[in-house]
């Protein structure tokens, strides 16, 4: 009887210990990580204060932070996994980074460069507010080593002279000069780069 009682006590103690262990593991917080970085003005390389950075999963916002005066944002205590990050601020084109992974006890660094939207008149190579034959002369001189066009814009992945692209191939080159001449002689319509629509 005494031996049975000791065995029963040992068994009960073992079962209770196992239950306590399972319960304590169930109460452990999920592993976490963080994402941080800077948002800067890609046109001036200065920090952007009060930019909004959002972390999304399946299009749903999971985390949000705003940048400080140094352009810094920090999203801490994020569950592990993949997130799409979006940075935005009034007066700038939003930028999205896809598939950013959060690792346990690590901070993933993700920086953003935001740019102002392009604002130009198609074919106005010399930037005087009108498209005319003088733009052809200006463009030819530029390609022969003359003064570059006064307006450039970050668009389609790089900074370039968007007003000169009138044939829609997202490059400003000699073909655009030929196309401008065709516009005046034959009425070819101007077509700007789809990613960089200007003011017509």
C-alpha cells in the first residue's frame, strides 16, 4: 500500500510537471524582430520628416510608423514573416518594397528614396513653357555637347530629361528630335513615357 502510494505520487507529480511545462510553453510570446530604416528625398538627399511607413501582409496594414526629423522609422515587436513596405509623404511619389523578411531577434534595414512627381510639358526641351521649333534647335545643340535641358525628373528608375521624350520609349535621344520634326511636319502626336506622364 505504501509502495503504491509512492508510485502514484510520482506518477501524479510527473503528469503535473508535464502539464505545467506544456502550459508554460503555450504562454511564451511569439518570436519577434524589427524593421527600421531611413526615408530621404531622392532629389536632394535630405531626410523626410513625418513620412508614413506601413508594413502590409496580403494588402492589410499590420504596422505603421512615421519618420522623425532624421528620416528614421522603427517598427519593433513584429512577428516573423514577410511584409510589403510602403513609404509615402505628401508631394512625393510613394515607394513600395515587396517581400521584406523579419528575422527573430534581428532588425532588418530598409531605406527609401522618395521623389517628387514629374511636372513638365511634353516636347518643351528648353523649359520655356511652350513646345515649338526652338526646342528642336535646343535638343540638337544638347546632343552636340551643348547645354543640357533645364528640367530633369526621377522617373522609371533613373533621373533624365523627360520633357524631351516625345515618342514614349522612356529615353531622351536623337529619335525624339526626329519625332518632334515629324510632329510639326506630319502631325505625329506626342507620347510621353507611361511611367512619367507630364502636363500636356
